């Protein structure tokens, strides 16, 4: 742009930026910006002016080796001049003599009606675009200083105004800005409950695991839970575990620190910490006893969330099975009643409700030995008749059920007499159903009782 350089020089020295320069009624301010290594940033120059400004020129210098000036553009107010067409004259140099830095000069309009920047504060007149070196260390700073020594000839920082019919120039107050190198934030934060049975609380409320990717080299890393720092880690860390003091929903972020410069927070993730619920009571618990062996098949239906099931016999653990099991066998002892209980536990081993059933094993007895003397003879039907008609007692009603029909009546007396005396019935002498001649259980369960039987276990 040599012709613009020449025109700008002519304009400066022929009166549009007239001489002499008057009092300092204006202020130019360069903004303070933060940029990440390898990224771009724009510093704005704003004007506080007590008079309408027809044009301006400036030089903005910085120390090299950290940021590089790539372009200078009109600020919002400058670009809006002349009804949005922009200034009639605009000069930029991003590599002037005396740099690094940049020079910028503007005359809003040459012809009537002459446009001007209205009186006001914070009028954005210029944008200086920089690229930050990828190797820049977080915490590094480059000051943006207004300079009258950039360019050949040097470009002065001046504001051109018209006072009445006279063109004049103002030397503004100059407020330096800066470009600071920030710390890249960590990214890709994820969180999950790694162990629902660990962590704080009793019962435990869960242990959360966080992992992330570091955005740069850090001196340390801060972990935040619900916006408060809860842990400071070494700068190389990419994961950690956390459990709050009590049940709660926690939102996590992490941030890196380099050269006392803290990054922005990473993305967030949330976890719900709470004890794993204990299972409800099992339903449909049932005991089916094999009277001969005492093997009792226990069946049940699990509630939701069962990971294991414990079965006890009269309070003593017999077996622990997986959460998918719905039956098991338990061997009870001799005649009597036994309580078998089923309890489901959650994945943390915490028990839920318990349900039980009663397993009854009958007393062993000898059928047709109603007087319990160890043999079958005439005394037995007499004992049955005494029970039926004389107010007598049978300590084991099952022994009196000679025909095994589930009741004790006169038919059992007749059956007993036929057996004892060999009297045929229906063409043959009847046989006493088991247990006959030796102690044993009732193979056909019924409602009859056998409270005791001498000589049988």
C-alpha cells in the first residue's frame, strides 16, 4: 500500500492531522486479552472522546517471541462510518520499522458531509489480531504499548478533530493493554460409579471414578465437586476416585494450573451417590419334606436386586446360592419341626427381608402296633377299640391307621384282626402298609399325628 502510505504522510503534514497539537481531552485504551498456546486472539482499541473525531492514527507495539501480529481491522465504530461503507482512507502495517507491532491510520471521510466518531466512551476504533506461539508458556504476558516510534516515517498516536471550522489534533492519554497466555483446560471428563459397595457411609454410598485428558503440561490439577475444590493432584494425573460424605448428586469438573495460571473448567459430569437398596422379602417360600430321608426341598421367588440368597436351618446357615437360584435342598434331622428361612442380599452383600417355612418330619412308628409293644397282636385292635369307644388314648394315631386311609375308625380294627388271624378279605389276607414290622416314616402324608412312639428314633 505505498500510495496510501504516501497519502497518509501528506495528510498528516498538510493539516488533516494538523499541527500544533492541543490538550489531552481523549483516551485510547488497548484491551487485556488471554489466549491459549497456538490460538488466535483479538485486542480491541477503544476511544473515549470529548469531541467528535474525524480520524486517528496509532502505533501499537509489543515484545516479540510470544505473539505475532497477523492483521489490523477497523473496530465496530470505524467500520460503521459513512453509513456502513467504512472509512474513505485506511492504512495498516503489521510489520513496520521499529517493530514488532503495527500501525493504523484512518480518515473517516473526504467529502461532505464529513463523518465523525461521536462523542462517547468505549468507542471501538481498531482491532489488532494476534497469533500465539504453540510453545508459549501459560502465565507469559506481552504488553501492548502505544508507540510513536513505529514505521518510517514514525506514525504518531493522534486523534483528529474539527473545532468549529478549524482542523486540530489531540494527543490522547494512552492506556496500555496486554495479551496473556492462558492454560488449556482438561477435556473429555467422564465419571462413573466404579464400586457401588465402597466409599463413605454405612452402608457405603459408592465410589466414583473420574478420568479426563490433559490439555497441556500442568503443575497441578484441581478436582471440583459442586463447584468447590475437593482435591489437588499432581499435574500428570488423568484420573481419581471420589466419594462424598453423604448421599447426594455431585457435579464434577477439573482444571489445570501452570505457572500459577488456572485454566477454565473442563466439561462437567454428574454422579448419584446412594446406598444400593436392600432386596424385599422373598415370596412363596415353601418346604417339601422327604419323610424317609429328611431332605427338604425349599423353593421361593426372589425380589428385584437380589445378588445372593442365604438359607438357614433353625438359624444356622446351610447354603448361600446365587441371585438366580429359586430352590435348594436342606436335610433336616429326626422327627420334629424345623424352621428354614430364606434371605436375599444385594450386590454389596447387605441382606434384605427374610421369609421362612416350617419343615415337619414325622415321628417314626410301626403301623398296627397301637399299644407300642414292638409287635402286632390282639392287644392292638383292643387298644384301637378302647380309643374309639372307651375313651382311651393312642399316642401315635398313625399306628392306628392300619389300612392307611388317613383316619382311625372301626375299619382299622377289622383290618388289624384280619391281619393278626389271617382272615381273608376279598379273597386274600390283607397286608399292613408300610411302615409295618419295623420303624419308619409315613410314606403317605396325612393329617394324623404321632406325638411319640416307643422304640423308634
